[in-house]
């Protein structure tokens, strides 16, 4: 007999598994289909984020940062450590252990909430039927009142540098190196390229990042991006802007990359090459021709602001739809859709999705950049506070970067918070909370912040918007 569910979710990443859990919490009979297998051959929930994305990359960023600190950062504190070594396989195994723990955690949450896991490849048929093909080829069809597609994204492969998964790897391969490459090339100075370049650079690789665009981090506030380029270059990352990769050749275990830049044709040879030029939505073999779900012109599943597709009762969330490819955006869409299916009112504030680049210093932002606001003709007041003037940052010997608060010149409402520096991700979240409640720079300035904290830099930047900063000379006095 055909199994019938209130909700069937295709994909168990942070979009899909969160949607499934929330739907089940709301009393809906829910199933989630997942095809991904971990190294042990068992179905592993959590998607890109948990298995080959956010979590493993942060595990390696944290390990490599500790190594870097032991080698370079301890001295200044008067701590001498002789002969610091890195055991790369042990570092990679620690990361794998965290992933396994979290896989088990999500499976446990499915059990606790009564979500049925259907193992295999899901495909949406007409009439909200979903076909599931198991690894052994067995096919089952289930019916649903509502379907949520959360099939996520995959790395983009570019013809000039196709991954051979040995010398030329994608982000997944770059999380698995068993030794530190001497010369590491990275194509793409985006979030993933910079994070993975940082991991291996801290462990001793000579890292060259080739970026086609002339502008560094074009989505980031110009002032912050400029500061980032300065700091990363000082750290030893060679960032070559305006460098478009046109070809590559793998020979004798190394790869020569051909690219053009302002000086003409160039080439450089590496021991490993990471291709990090972006990700594409996964829609192949997910939708039957008569499913009624259409794609947009860029190949994403077309959805409205509430993630409804062109087929009634079918929703799509996360990386497979428009918007930033971020785990928290996927999860919040999952919650919104589950709640709407259950008859609740729910909406995401797409204007306030924070972004983070987990380099050191971290870069994080929420709201609009100064250049965006200028282009929109919005008059703004800007306050900045450098970590070099923060007692807490000095105590930690971590004084690079700044907090920047941008407020509407007429209303003082905060329109953007941008941070490069220690704990930037956490600081920006405070800005996001304030902005969700319509905070003004004055409101943030009137709040009491604990001393000594890095958060005081946010307080001071907010005060600086109106020329009231205490611990730095104000650009304008009021
Ligand atoms: P995914 O996580 O891609 O999950 C989709 C799931 O669906 C997968 O498990 C897949 O196997 C399954 N699936 C696909 N098709 C089918 C099918 N037909 N049948 C059954 N199952 C199917 N984001 C952040 O917010 N913060 C970070 O720090 C961060 N770091 C990242 C680092 C790296 C190296 C990478 C690659 C990504 C990172 N991201 C980060 C992005 C983040 O991982 C994604 O935005 C997020 O995973 C998207 O969630 P999703 O549920 O939409 O899709
Ligand atoms: P993101 O989309 O944030 O993951 O960043 C990917 C980066 O890769 C973008 O900044 C692109 O400009 C860059 N990129 C894409 N194709 C190439 C190429 N052929 N050579 C160099 N950089 C590229």
C-alpha cells in the first residue's frame, strides 16, 4: 500500500531536516528523504553544511588557528613552545568525529520528533507523489499533501580546471588532504576559497588565490574589504585579482594553472589546486517533467517570498532557491514553510540575513553596505571603532580590524553593521538583533555593555555615528 504523509521533504540538509523536525513538532506526519552516505556507507543526515561544509571547515579552521597561535601567537604572551608539529591525519580525524557525532544527533532528533527517514534518491512526480530510488535500485512511491524540496547545492566545476579529485579538488576534497601541500593554488577568492586557503596557509602551505574579478570581496562593504585585503596579504596569502583561469595541466602529481591578468598570460605550478568558484543548485533528476515546478533563468527552483513553487502544495527552500547560499537561511526557510503548511503565519526578514567569512580576522555583516546605500541615494552617518583601541582586543593580542555601524542620516535607524575582527560573527549578530527591532544608533549607544568586552567596539561604533564615541576621537563632534 502506498505510504501517505502530510509532508514529504526531499533532502536532509539544514533546510530539509529543520523543515521536517518543525513540521513533525506541529503535528504533521512527516518524512524526509536523504540519499547521502557517510564514509561508513550509512545514510548521513545534515547535508552539505554538516558533512562537507560549515562544520568540517570550521573544525579545520579552529585546529589550524590553534597551530598557528602555538607557532606564532604564544610568544607575545611569554609562552614558549618548542617544536610545534601538526599531525594532519589526526586533525582530519577529529573533524570526521565531529561530523559523525552531529550526523547521529540529527538522526536522534528525527526519532525524538517522529520524522520518518526514507533512504534513497527522491524525485517529485506529478500530483505530489514522490518516487524514492534506494541504493539497490528498489523503487517506492509515497504520496504527500505537501512536498518541500531541499536538494541543496553542489560545487561548480569549471572546464579550465576540472577536478580530478586528487591534485585538483573541490571544497570537499580540500577538507581531506592528508598532508600540507607545499604550494597551494585556490581559484576563487570567495568565502569558501578564503576559508580553505586560510586553513592550509596557517599550516605552512604557500597559498596563491586567483580571482577573476578586479575587486576583492565585492559583496562586502568597501572599507572592510580593503582592510581584509591588507591583513590577508600581510598574513602571506597571495591574492591575485583580475586573474582569470583559462586552463590547467596535471603532470607528475602537480598542476600548472594558466591564467590571464593585466600583464597578459601567466602560469603557476602548484602541488594542489582547490577550485572554489561557487556552487550550483541541485535540480537534476529531482523534478519529473510533469511535476509542475519551474526553474528560474539561473537554474534555481522558482519560488515566491514564502518559498512556494509554481506547483500548488510544493515548496522549495535553501540553496536550491534564490538568495544567499547559507545554512541559517536554509533552516529559517524550512521553519517558515513548515509553519505555513501547519496554518501559521510566518515570514522571514530577508533583509537581515547575516553573512560571515570565518577567516582570521573574521568578516561579518548584516544589512546594507555603505556603497549600496550610496547607490540607492540614502544619506547615511557612519561610525567606526578600531579593535586597536579596544582594551579587550589588546588583552587578547587580537587587534586587527574594526566595527562599522551605518545609520540613516535622517532617522538614525541602523541600516548596516559590518565587522572585521575578533568574534565578528558574534558581534554582527548583536547588530542583527537590534536591527530586527528597528534600533537606532542612539539606542545602541544608550545601552550598557559589559567591560571589558569586544562588544564594546559595537557600542563605540554606534556612539561614533553621532559623534559621541568616548574611546576614540570623533570624526564629527555633536
Ligand atoms: P544541502 O546542505 O546541500 O543539503 C541538501 C541535501 O539533500 C544533501 O544531503 C543531499 O544529499 C540531499 N539530496 C539532494 N538531492 C536529493 C534527492 N534527489 N533525494 C534525496 N536527497 C537529496 N553556510 C553557512 O551558513 N555558514 C558556513 O560557515 C558555511 N560554510 C560552508 C563551507 C563549505 C566548504 C561549503 C561547501 C558550504 C558552506 N556553507 C556555509 C553553505 C551551507 O553548507 C549551505 O548553504 C547549506 O548546507 C544549504 O542547505 P540546504 O539544506 O539547502 O542544502
Ligand atoms: P563565491 O561565489 O563567493 O563562492 O566565489 C567564487 C569566486 O570565484 C568569485 O569571486 C568568482 O569571480 C571567482 N571565479 C569564477 N570563475 C573563475 C575563474 N575562471 N578564474 C578565477 N576566478 C574565478
